[in-house]
C-alpha cells in the first residue's frame, strides 16, 4: 500500500495504539495480506516496536503474512459442521487443490483456510469461497464447486 | 434527525411513530440475517420490492427486512402479517406469486407452508409450527417485529422505555437491587450472578469505570449472539446503557468477533442513530447521564472470549489472559474497574426493568431464572436458534422443538458448553436446562451451543475434535494448557488411529486433573471437560478403539472399511465418478466393488449413492 | 511488614512482594523456571505452584505472581502440589528431552521418565529473553510469535531482529541455555535470532569490545558524554 494511503488509514483510527488490530485488518482488506514494508512503516509512524506488531499479526487467525490467492476457500470447522462431516470436506479440498491449510495454489487462484465457526450451522458443512456461501457441502460436491471458479478464471483470460 | 432533549420529547416521538403505523396494515417480513443471506435472501427482498412496485402496492404494503427469526433450517422465511402466515424456503421466483395470491387475494400458497413430518399436516400460522410452539421467545421474538437498521421500529415496540424509567425514576443502587433480585445469571457461560458483579464494580475504588459487551462468541456451533446483534442490536445497547448508569460508567466497548461482519455493521448503524438522536453522548435526555461506546473488532482468537484476554485485545495487545486473583471488576480495561457481560445477558436487562422482578422470577427454575437462547444444531431436523424457559428438558428441546433426529438416526448425546462443556448422553436426556443441573452431570450451560449427536457420531472422535481445536486456540502461555492439551490430543488421536494402549485412559485422566488445576485461565481449566465427560459416559467406545481397534460408530478412518452391498447396488456408476482415488470398479449392470487398499474413506461415494448401498464396517 | 506463614513457619514480606521471592529469601525450595528477580513475574511455567489458604478458601496457585498478604498460609509440598509439579516436569521433559537443565531439574523432584513422545526442543517458552529485552534493556527486539502449540519466541519473520544491540542479556537469562552467543575476531552473533553485528575495536588496546550498533544505540539514549568515550573499551577508559 502506498505510504499516503497508510497515513490516511492511521488518521482514520486517530493514531490510537489500541486500534492496531483494526488497522491491520483494514490494511489486509486492501492488500489481501500484511506486506512487510507496510508493517515497518506502521511501526515507525505509530511508534509501536515492530516485534509487537508481528506478535499481534501472528497471534490472531485473521492475519496472513503471506500473499493469498484470489479466492479464499474457507472451511468451517465448527462442531455442528464437524458432526455433519466437515472434516471429510476439508480432506477432499486438500486433495483437489493439492495444498495444505494456509497455503496457496501455484496459479495463485486459491488459498485454503479454516475458520472456527461462521455461525451458519443450519447450512453445515459449510465452505465459503470469498463471499460466496456453499452450504450442505459433501466431499462429492467439492470438485464441481472448485471447477466453477476455475472456469470463470479461464474465461477471463 | 434532531437531538431529543428530554424524556417527554422521546415519548412524544414514540407516539408520533405509533400514530403513523396501522397494526392491521399488511406487512411482508423477510428474514435476512447471515443464514438467510447465504440462501440468497437479498435477491428475495429485491424480488418483493419489484413485485410490489409492479402492482402499485409499495405504499399500501410494508416490506420489512428483519434479522434471523430462529428457524434457520428453513430459511429464507417470509412471514405475512397480520395473519402471521409463515412461508419457508422461499425462492425469489416465489415473490411475485406471494404478492398476487396471498397479499392481493388472500390465497395461501400451499407448497410454501411448513409440513409437520409427524402428522403430514400443513401449518399456516407461525406460532402453530412445533418449532415455535414450544418456545418462550421473550427476547428473540422481537427480531421478527423490527428492521434492525431502523431505530423507529425499536421505539415502536417500546424500546428505550426501560432506559427512561431508569434515568428518571431509579437510583443506580436501586437498579442494581432490581437486577440482583431478578436472579439474572451470566449468559456467556459462567452463570455468575449479574447483580453481584455490577455491585462489585460499582463499589470498586476509582472514578473511571468501563462496561464491556462480550460478543466474541467463540464456541463453535453457537451463534445466538450473532442472531441478537444482527436482528436487534438496540436491545443489547439499551441493556448496556442501563448497566452503565447503575455502575457509574460513562464509556463502553462492544467487542465483536471479526467473523461477524453483518452484526458489526448493524451495531454501527444503531450507534450512529443513537448519537444522532442524542441517546448516546453527553447529558442523555437532559438527565445528566453521559455515556458513549465504541466497537472493538476481534482478530480471530477463541481465547479472546475470556474476559482478561478480551480486555488485552481491546487495549491493542495479543489476547493473553492474566491471573484471576485480581478481579476485572476492580482492575480491568487499562487497570480501571470494568464490568463485562455477554450479549444475551445485556439483552435481558431492559426486559427485567420494563416488566419487573416478579414477572421475571416467575420464569425458570429456583436458581436459574428467565430464559436461555440455544443454538440447536448438528444431527437435528429443525436447526436454528431457540429460546426456552430455564427448566425445560433437553428431550423437549430436541424432540418437540427440534423435531428429532434426521435420516432415521438415534439420539446418542447432546453436547453443551462448547469446548468447555461436556456431552449429555441419551440416557440423561430428561435433564432440565439449569445452570447447576448441567454442571452436576459433567457439562455446563455454556453460551448456548447445543450440538445434537446421533449413533453415527464417534465420541472419541468428538473428544479429539475439541482437543484439536483447543491446542491451536490456547494462547500458549502456560505449560499445562499448551503442552498438556497437545499431549492429550496426541493420546486421543492415536486412539482414533488404532494406536491406543492400555493405560491411555488413566493417562488422560491424570493429565486432565493437572491441566484443570494448574492452568492460568478458564480455557485451560475447562479444556479437559469434553474428554472427561466422554470417558464418563462412553468409556466402552474408548475401550473398543483401544482394545479391539474398532470404531463402533463407523467414523475413525483407520478403523473402518467401506464396501458395497451387492443387493442394494444398482450399478448406476455415480460412486465411481466421484471417487478421488479410483477405488471403485464395476461395469454396467454389475454391482460395483470398492478396493479397500485404494479407498481413503473420504465419504464421497456415500454422499452420492441414492440407494444407501455403501456399508461401513 | 506483612506477616504470613510458609509450611507453618512465620515469615515477613513487604507490600508489593510476591510469595515466591519471600519463600526463596527464607530458604524454602520452590522450583521455578520463568521467574527472575529483576523482571515482572509472568506465571507461564506453572512450576512454582503452591497451595495458599486465605481465610476459608485454599487454592492451588502460582507463587511468583501472588502478592504477599497478611495472614495467608502457604504450603509448598502438599500432595496436590507434588502431583501437579510432577506432571508439569514430565511435560517439560518430553518437550526439551535433550536439555540438561530440564533433565537435572526434573530429576531433583523425582521425575526421570516421561510417557509422552520426545520433542527434542530446547525452548520452554518462559519468556525471560523477551522480558529482559523489553523491561531491562528497553530495546524490545524479540517477541512471542504465534499461539497455542505453535507458539515461539523470536524476531519479526523469525530472522535478524533489526533493533537487537547484541547485548547478550537474553543469553544470560535463559534457563535452558538455548540462546548461544558466538564471537569471532570481527563480529558477534546471537545464534538463535540470526543476528550478526560487527564489533568495534578499542583505539587504545586494539581489542574488540562491543558491537558498533550497540554503541550507536547507547550514544542515542545518553546525553552529555564526550564522543571519544565510546572509542575506548571499558578497561582503557
């Protein structure tokens, strides 16, 4: 992110030290991850030691220090989803995408993540791809779901 | 929007709002909380707008977009007022027909009605549906009456009347006394008497005090607070304001987990409207009461539901809990006295003030007053949010309201209290929902997650699931929690993979004792509960895994094999197509076979087979 | 002075002191790993558990961060304490199975075996290194990273903390001796953090004595000291 944009972001939060989590979330909202240079700049401008910022960035699930794929595939690991077979869906996704949780596919299209409960249990097992909800997911439906996104990407090329 | 300067002006404003509204006027209420949105409710709302406009009814018929109304399994829901007709699983294509048939001609669209699976009867009226009939939605019920983004709707149902009553007629001590006598206990899981907490905070030395709303709701499978904050944020805010007055606080924080963007949005809108009307800020309604609050977003950490970790997070730190012998009511946020309560606890407060202690204490049991909202999820037919009086039995909740177990399953256990709770076996299902009774059987009330499990659920796997969750969610500070939980996980995981040994159960019990006694915070000290409760009631399952290397429920992959029942297989070939490891062979019209060496037990074939031909042994 | 008892004996402490410090000062033996006199107590290792009775309630609690209070009764070797302590040592032994410091400590309290898989790790996450760097040295070059079973200590991105002045306080304070410092003719390396700093040579005796970066830092935070002060090593000044 450009330094001027970061300055605006910090101003939006009144340069308050306690707002650091919200600031990092806004940064990630723009950049899709937390770039090292941006964190160094924020550390300087807010007078927060860089190690403290990395402490926060690595403590909370929301943040990624690595660039993430175009589509965030988020598998709900809530208890209700688990009881309905959520783990099988995750295993199938790992196979289909060829990556582990936290990793990105080589073409930069997908990053696989898990979330500890989206609070949409009636739809369980549930997988979100970006902002799209895919409810009542089964290991059988995984391939066709992923294919849809791949097709769109191909079409755009 | 002008600032309202005194209570009389507020009542005048309320009267004006009510005057403009005709209760007999037809209204189409469409649920559009997160669950409904996932089913496409936004398109449905647009379809209604279009249809109403096309038929020139936009001014005669109200279209109200509400938060969730509990019956998430059947979303999107459309409720037609004043007849209280409920249409379920409504598609945007149905909007036109609903307008022309039901609104204009008063005709019912039968296919959209709920059908009672027990009687086959089609039910018209929302309150006659078994899911709703058994409930006592004194708090959650208001979700259906308002658009959460419009403060006028909340005022129209009596909102902020309790706040005015408190500011004009009561003293802070008087309010604390009311809450004490009401018997209200914390709804976040601890069940601590709310009135006592308020009193301790008020009496703590110092000038500055904070009130905090814990909307972190980390228990997986529990989303009651989401339903409340999305559907009726004002109710929660009003509770916080009354609490702030009683405690002597002028500043509050609402800590919302980041996984709830819609709740965050609705809260922000509500706060903005309150500020515009002068109901938040300096000298509210001219009474001298000053109060404002901010929203603080979580970053994705279950441990931040613990009050000291939550406060560390608000302060801009990692959510690491601190020792509990310093109480947060004396030294919390920025070392100042802080009163933290759960969303649902705050939501109870205006009701208690409005309707009085006698009314409130008439609901519930001797030591658990009022109602509790549960998220009834898992292997249950009617998944959703339900509100019942304390004292109702779990059996009634699962059978009568929940409609029982789907797909011919049998009830095995109900898990309450999330990762800090335990499983209640089917044999104890007549237990009443009550703080103390649930603790007695080795579980706890928790925040309200109620996960229903059937005969196809492996209880050892459930223990493994919770330990896996906790080992990553632990902040990692103390040895017993960080290393202890991980070692418990390793032992249970080995058991599910057929590598369990004699003595494992005893080792788990020993570890459990140390972790619960020696850990710093409640995450650690309650972490052994799911393991202990599954050992207590399902020891035979553990032993089958350890001694016989078998998984009776057919879940643990290393201990089961899939095979195809020749009698049921129609050779349709669907399973073969979805198998990711090419383990299924078979020609047309010949029953298919699974090569157990290639099979990875992913379950895709079971999900696809319409003839129930895949067997698990 | 605040009077209380430990194992039945009367002891005295000052307001603001913690139970562990008073116990140690009076010769009582309470094992501890993450506690250091000069630093804020942290309560992470859980080894310093004792049973404290305050009025009617008795609880098992860490003694390093429990403030001394009038009339409390502290017990350091009850059955509960021993049971908890043994398991904690067993967990630490599994974690740092090659660490002589941990092996010795565990043996002292009768724990020689562990039922858990060996980790061969070297760090017990006591946090003394990050606390001394932050509280005493004032540099805050390293921090805790991650969470739960994946928790670690280290610099941002786990390599080369850019504000580390190579003072070696973390090396000194580590209870398992897992932070090593190496010096060559020209530079000093804090091995664990991957931090190598070139050393300054004394203008008088020609020996290296401190990293350049460290001296630059001192120059920044001090006032009124002549520039050539830093050109000589402490022996030659």
